C-alpha cells in the first residue's frame, strides 16, 4: 500500500514493461509514467531479442512526441548497453545502430510509408506528396470559393432554398468541411424523405381550419381577444400561402415565415358567445400547430439532407483538386491505408508479418479509422476493435497506452466508445491501471482528486464518459 491507502501499482507497471507475451492496454492519467513504460517495453523487446528495431512500430500523436520518444529510447538503450552483458548486450548494441529503422512516428507518417511501399494496390499516384493541414486548408478554401460561386451562378435550387430559410454561406462552408473530413462515412448522411403528400395535406387542413376558425371568430365580440388575434394571423397565413407559386418559396414560407404561437390560455371566455366556442378554437389551433411543427421538421430535414448531398459534389471537387497536384491530405492517408489493408489480404499479411509489435501512445486520441488500421495490422481480419483476438502467431503484439480523460475526442473524431471496445477486447487481465503521479506536487493531486471524483462518472446511458480514477502522489518514490 502507498501513503494514500491505495494498493501500489508496481505489479501492473512491471507487467506492462516486461510481460512481452501478452497484449495490454495501460490506462492512466498524465504524468504517471505511461510513455516511460512504453519505452521500457520496447527496450525489453530488444534486449530479449524478441524483435529487431524495424519490426517494432511506435505510434505517437505528434511529430514532436515521436522525436522525444526516439530520444528517450536512444538514451535508454545507450545506458542499458553499458550495463548489459552477453546476448542482451549484443541485441542492445545492434539496436542502437538500427534505431533509425524503427518506425517511431505519427500514424499519418506511418501510413505514408505504407502507401509509398504499395501505391499500386492502394490505387494512388506512386509519386504522391502529403498535403499538410495548412496546404490542405488552402486547397480546400480555394476549391470552396470556386465551387460555391459556380453553384450560385447556376441558381442551384437546393442552395436557393437553404439561403431562403436562413442558412448562411458560412454555415454551408462549415458543413462542407465537416462532411469532407468525415467522407469515409458519407453513406450515413440522411436521405430526403417524401414530403409532397404531407405538405399538401397540411395545406388543405390549413385552408379548411382557417375558414372554420374565421367563422367561429364571429362568436367573439372583443376585437382584442387573444384567441381571435391568433385566428386573424392564421387566416392571413392561409391567404398568403395560397398565393405562393413555387415550391422553394412555399417551403421557405412554411418553415420560416409562418408561425403558429401556442394558444395556451389565450382568449377570454367572457369575450365569446359561449365558453365552448373558445374551447373549440383553442383545440383546433393546438392541433394545427402540432401538424405545422411536423411539416416544419420534415422541411428542415429535407433541406439538410439535400444540402449535404449537394456538398458531396464539393468533396469530389476537393478530391479532384488534390489529385491534379498529386497530393493526399491527412484523411486520405488514413482512408487509403485502411482500404489497402481491408481490400488486399496479401498486403495485410505482408505488413502484419513485417511489424511484429505495435505500441501506441495516447491511444485515447485515436479515431475509428486509425484504430481500424492498428487492428488490421495486429492481425484482425476485419479491422474491428471488438472482433480482434490475439492470435497465437502474434502474442503480445499490441501495447496501447492512454488516458481516456485527456482525449480531445471531438477534435479528431476520437471516439471513447471505440476506446471502450478496444479495452473490452483485450480483456480484463490485459487492462493495467496505474495511478501514481510523478509530475505534480501532493497538494495539487489532493485538490484534483477531491474535485473530479464527483464530477467524472460513467453515465448510465452510454460509454462516452470515462470513469474517474484517483491520482496518487508518487514524486517521493522517484529514483
Ligand atoms: N516509475 C517511475 N518512478 C519515478 N518517476 C517516473 C516513473 N515513471 C515515470 N517517471 C517520471 O514521471 C514523469 C512523467 O512520465 P511520462 O512517462 O512522460 O508520463 P505520461 O506519459 O504518463 O504522461 C517523467 O519525468 C518520468 O521520468
Ligand atoms: Mg506520455
């Protein structure tokens, strides 16, 4: 036990670093030594002769983290070489020279190397270059400016309606970029629903209800009565709608211009010939409002659905613009690699054989496509995290470390449900949890614990919030 009364995590740390026959997912907060464990595990893989540097892949989140990791490795291997003897010393000395061959890199750079090796099967230009985020952003913006100008010039009806209901060009651009960044799941975009019959039904009901209510209004003797005013508004809408000739104007009117306020307690029974008249009017207005809301929702759904589909044409233009310059953006790298591994069994077999150990730092920031690539390389037939089984041919192949609380999920589509699936797949005894923190002072840790143990809880309805794990003060244990 440590000072805080929690069991010390030494056993889990030791397994993470030295149990090379099993895959693990190590979960822990920042500063607890996750990256250090990853370095130690690589060191042990080398020292025991289980793998050559070029057979070990270490994936980090940024280029900078990759450089740091490589430096840590170099230092550590250097220090160990001096201490080691016999075979271990030989393995370590070889590895020190071979370290350059070890892919310690971001997932994007790693995918680039895979695609450079197999461009033909991947169906891409062998001389492709990578458009970084800045360059991709410029091409995307240029493509958008041209594309939207062209659509506006041709008076595209979908755009016209979207603009009419108040969707701005900025909104459209944002939506276009979002769709482009999620183009691998474009088939999940909503489809348009048949709206014609619903709208014509509503128009009929509107006309007859407005006429009936106007008649009923004759039983009200106070022109300022709240319910009577609603009837007059409605009659006006019914007349205006009748005069509209084009479908987009009609939809824009029904969605945006026309509103039926809640009738609630409006109107005063004293103003009406009988209380029943007012009750009837309120009921009719309420029922019509309900039907109108349904029609509005349907129109909104269809505007978004048709706009999204139109924007896929922008995505095609963006793809063509990149292709004409022989460029792939970051998302293309992931998509092409995933497809390459998915569609070509021999290519997958080649890479799964070649990379015998996969270690991923900051796994919580892995998006579903990246996870798919990692699980394909780990030997999964279908890339599904939840379907992966450690095969006898590659025991201990995966080592994932992460802090589910540090994830910038929305930022890069990282998906905590995917993270939970990966965790479940590896199994309970493959899930190591460490909690001693080596970076902060004890008072900070105590404060952090007291605030977050109440705030961070797994919600009942889903897996999107990680469980709280208290931090332990570990600085004094530092060597
Ligand atoms: N077992 C340990 N004992 C003492 N200090 C450690 C231990 N493991 C890591 N550290 C130190 O803690 C700090 C954070 O380690 P790091 O591996 O970068 O954590 P993480 O990746 O979890 O953020 C580093 O300065 C590291 O040297
Ligand atoms: Mg780290």
